[in-house]
């Protein structure tokens, strides 16, 4: 009879990852920059997306959708874990050929349900990722008029993405303090705050959106924050 592995590889939703303690050091001060280059502007798109009213509203909605995925997947993951522990006990008690055969059948059925759950969790993860990408694209499209307005006002001849410039990011001076970050460009060239102000003043909002749905219920597809949790390898089915 085919032996069935009881290795548990269930996917559960988790936003908070484990964080390692980092020794606090005195953060460096930004350098003294030279004169701003005429016509050169710098835009931090990520900061503009995250700090604008539109971006904050989108983030809140994505968190709601993430919570919905959590509430869908977590009970099933818990049930699989509970059933697994029951199978462990049955495996130890399977001392006769009949009991061993019964255990193998139950373990095989559990393995199938686990695989189906993993596919669902992967699909939800891909769906949430697709949703986030779609929303970011929508926000950026709505950001363009505000960027154009600021570029015209500031008479920018070139707009450089802050992501392409050398930048520093480090922990704050003490535990719990805000991190320290700066871009190696004269702050006078940075138009991010102006773009955010223009976006907020426009009153533009995103249309309501829900989680993207990709593929069938069991096919791999998209989701926001599921990650597989793999407990230690479990004993294989009885011989």
C-alpha cells in the first residue's frame, strides 16, 4: 500500500513577520548639499502614493480585503492542524494491519485536503497581489495631472525618480524612534510634498474596488499576504 507523508505545509495569513532586534546607533546627519540644479526636480513616487489621501484610503481598503482573506483561510488552516494532531495519535496506535490500513487511508485523504487548501491560499495571495498592483496603477494614473501641474509651476526641465538616486535608510536614534532616511539630492529639488498637496487639493478619489478573482477556486492565483508555515517534518505513514 502507498505510504502517505503527514508533513504539514499549510498556508496561513500573516502580515506581521518576525523582527530581529537591532542595536541602536546614532544616525548620520544629511550632508550639506550644493546648489539646486536649475530645472532639475526629484519625485518620490512611493512616498506620494503612500501619504496622499487617495493612497491612504486605498491602503485602508486593502487592509479590509486582507482581513477578509484571513477570516476565510484561518479556520481551514486550524482545522487541518487539528486533524493532523489527531492523525499523529492514530499513527502511534496503528499496531495491527487493519488499523494501519485505516490510518493510511485517512492520512491520504488529509493530504489531499491539505493540497487543496494550499492551492486556495496561493490563489488568494496572487489575487491580493494583483489587486494591489491594479490599485497602484489607478492611483498613479490619477497622480499624473498633479505631477504635471507641479512640474509646470516649478518649471522642471527634468523629473528624476527618487528611487534611482543614492539614498540612506537607517534606524532612529532610539528604540521606537522614526527611521532616518534621506535622498542624496538637494531638498529644494524635491517636489514630492507639492505633488501630494496637489493630489489632495484635487479631491480625486478612487472608485470602489474589491479583490481581484483569478482562475478557479483551486487553481493557483493571486493573494495578498499568505505565506506558508512549515512545521517540522512529521512521521510518515505506517509501513
